[in-house]
């Protein structure tokens, strides 16, 4: 496959902007005349301090993060946040969850595994096989610590059209697969967290945005899991994932050049609309997801015939469409169209789907 164009539809780690990789390549051996790679810089050096500070201020600017929110660069993936959120926010309290798919379920089990925290699932679309976002209650127990939602369900391909609001009870969001790809307002959330490996940068970095009044008053038993301690140390309590933070900074600069989140979201909508229209038009491919709940970033589709799905996935791979196979728990196909995924890749996929349909009696 020498010189063949590859389109990477991976759900994560995902495609990164080419210009970002080119800058990283050009600076790989000698960062700003230091004679060192970013990987070799001390995390206490002035060069790295500038990187982490720029990364934070760019993210604040892109997401319009108010001053009363801390931005934390952590490790452990979004999965560690499944435990950190309840540990920091819900000691001795009740935590409410909306169950919209595999990742929500993992967040719920992680909270349930903790002592001293009561977990209640207030809505679920499990009975509908997670093909939609469930109807949510209008009000919740005002003594609850938070309501946890997964804004975009990476595996099932659903997303919230509207973020719920519950008075004094903050909404905590796992935004791993649509951070920097929506017009949400940070003020509508108490905590936002995301693993970096989709819209931010390399795996290994996790971003958490925490409203200051929600920072834990009492120390969490393990210092690394303590939001307040991480915030007090400006994410430098221990050695942070320095190279991932550097790439994230470059990605944030790239997003800014694309017209910021508004500019990038317009492109994301265009890409998603093209693919959804093609699926609607097709007699072979179908979307398993209810229209009002469809994700812009992860778009599953099926033929309804497992053998045909498999044939499609095999043929797609030969043509250079990488990572199109649906998650092992749902099967079929899934196109993840994160911010760095090019429009040409969507057009090429649609042309290939049309050809496959013609050849397979669609
Ligand atoms: N939450 C969502 C919505 C995800 O898509 C993922 C990973 O794909 C995770 C959580 C888990 O993230 P991590 O692998 O960073 O722990």
C-alpha cells in the first residue's frame, strides 16, 4: 500500500491534524534552539512551563472557560475520572447518573464500587439498546452531589441535543468524544472531563475542568486522585505527561486557526450531514440511531446482515479506510469523524459505499 491515501476512522486514539504532526516533527530533536526534544525537557523548566501555560490559556480561550473553573492536566484516562469524580464530589452523598451506553455503565460501576457514596441511575436507554438519549426527569433530588452524563456516546453514536439543568445540582460531563466539537457552555457544567486521544492529542493526557466551589474540601485518600491538590499544584504535583501536553497545545493552536470551536463545529456538521444523508439515501446501509439523538462525531451504520457488514469492512480496508469496523459490542461499521478528520475522507467513504451498494444489489 505504498503511497496510498489512508483515511483513519478510529474512535480513539484518533487522527491528528497533519500540520500539528509536521510541527512536532520539525521540533522533535531541537525544541526552540534548546538542543533538546520536548520529551527531554524538565517539567519544571521555563520552556515546559511556557508550554503548559499556553496549553491552558488556549483551552480557556477556545472553550470560553470562566475564571472560576480550574483546568487540570491529569493522567489515567477518562476512566480514572469515573472514580475521581465521585471520590472528590460525592463523599457521604448521593450521585445521580444517566445511563446512555458502555462508557456510562463503566462510570456507574466505578462510582458504585466506592464506599460511602449512594449511586442512583435517574434515566437509561439500555432497554432501547442505547439507540437514543433517554427522556430525562425535569427535576432531581437537590441534595444530590451531581448528575453525571456522557455528552457523546462513542460506541453507540448518540449525543445530547440539549444539556439538562438541575438547579443547584451540577451536571458532570464525560466529554471525551466531543470536547471542542460542540457549542456547549462551560457554565452549564460543574465538571467536564475528557481523555485526550480523540479531539485533543495523544493518549496519556486527561483534561478535567472543575468549578472551584466543587473542589474537595477534605483531602482524598490518594494525593494523585485529589482535584484540590492537583489544582493547587497547577497540574505539576508530579511529572505530567509532558509530550502529550505539548501536542495538545499545538492542537489547540490549530483549532484556533480553524476559526475556533465555532469554525470547527461548522465543519464537523458538514461532514456528519454528508454521511447521514448518504446513509438515508441508501437502500443498503441504515443508521441504528434515532434521528434526534445522532452524534456528529461517531456515526455507526449497518446493512442488517452480519456477513455483508464483514465483507464491507474487509473491502474498505483494502481501499485504505482504516478502523471502520464497529465496536466489538455493537458490530457493523462506525465512522468516527473527529475534528482532524478531513472532508475528503467522508466524500471518499460515501463514493465507496455507493460502489459497494451497486455491486451488492442495493
Ligand atoms: N468515555 C468515553 C465517552 C470514551 O469514548 C472513552 C474512550 O473511548 C472513555 C470514556 C475511556 O477513556 P480512557 O480510555 O481515556 O480511559
